[in-house]
C-alpha cells in the first residue's frame, strides 16, 4: 500500500515550489537533528519514513514517519473492528520554515491517503521537545492542530 510513488504524489506545498526539493528515503542527506535516523520505505511492512531535502541550500525541510496496522495489539488496543490504523511516529519541520503551512499540507495529504486507502484513524503521541525550539507549538496547540484534521472518514486519536 505504501510506495515511493504514493508518497512523492503528495507533492510539495506552494511555499516550496521555487526550491529544488527531493523526496529522500535514506538518511544520507538528512540533518539528524530534524529527521533522526532510519529513513526507509518498506512496502511489505506498510512503513515509511521520508524527508524533504532542498538540493540548493542543502537543508532538510520536513520529515514524516508512519506505519499502518490492520489488527489491534496490546500496545495499541484502541484499534476498532479490525480497521486499519495509521500510526504517525514523527513529523517535523525545519525551525526556520515552521508556521508556513508545510506540516498542514502533509497532514492533509496523510488524511487524504487514509481516506483513499480505507484507513479509519490516525493515532499519534504528542511529544513536546524539552528545550524550546523556534516557532514550536505548545502541547495544547499541537493537540488542537492534529485534531483539526479529523474528518467523517478519518479519526485523529492522541494517546
């Protein structure tokens, strides 16, 4: 279900249209402070971690890490009726580019992806950095942000 083509078809938000953006599925170009480690695409495991890389400025712009599970488990008992759930592990935007709609764009694309693939919920944990980052949202702002993406077809669950 998850392919490079599906992810690259998300496109890039208008704020990034004038940049030479590359979708990356390996760590080789990434800024670990933004993306961490372990970028991958594993279609057989319905798992992806990617980031956007500006080839001109050599900056990591945005990263997203998620996987899909069909059946509930002890770790995630809230998965109803055998429906698939997408677990959003990580999302991050370069500090200098926050509050420009990049995360909003990709969350909307993620909800659209879920709708198109009959995935009924996105589950995530809110993790606020221990040190204050430039343009970072508070925990309550993050909850409001993520909950705003709930639709009739896709629920947003915060654990």
